[in-house]
């Protein structure tokens, strides 16, 4: 059984130490349930000249949240190697004028099974993570889909 609270704390510590942009944006890992990872950042550190969340900050929060979900899933699968973002696409749907909160969704079991098999067979696998950002009125402000690759150390 996974200790989700410890996993979230460890992820937060990793981001603070190794991802300066996440630290500068004051990204916090709020929760992890195994199915959902929620991360947030204050508007005042991620604001643009219009008084709304800066698009680059929304993208940053999504990339970090998705990477965090991928990182935790890779750990849960017992895989080791380098986890990198391979592709990211975002749609900005409406301005966000409050605290930035992103929710990353775990890949389904079928995708995780394919990741484990691909990694076992080739030392390389990829997975897709979806992230959403809603405002306080539950209106969708941004949607993100990221592709993350796990590259085994034997691949160099």
C-alpha cells in the first residue's frame, strides 16, 4: 500500500530542490490520492499585466503537476530511470483571476500496464497525463495533455 501523504511530501521536497522554476512560482503539492494529484500556486507570483494568471505560469503548473503524477506512477511501478517531458499541449479557455490550482489525473491501469511492459522490453516507455485548471466558479480555465518518457539508464 502506498503512503500517499509521504509521496506528496517527497515530491514537494524534490521540486523545491531540483526545479527552480517550480520554486520561483511557489508551486505546492496539495494532495495525492493515487488517482489525482493537486498542485497550486499563488496568483501574486504568477500574475500578468492584466491581473490574471500568466499563461506561462499556467503551463508551468500543468507541466510540473503532470510530471509529478508521472514520477509517482513510475515509482509505484518500481521503474527507475530518467523521466522527461516529451510533449506538452495546453488550451487556455478563460482567464484565471485567483489562486492557480491544477489537478493531474492518473493514467488508467491499461496504460500503466503498457508502460511497465514497454519499459521491461525496451528500457523505454511513455505515458500521457491530463491536467485541468478550474476557477472558483468551477469553470474550466485550462486543459493540458503531456507526454512523459521514462528512459532506463542502460539506454544512455
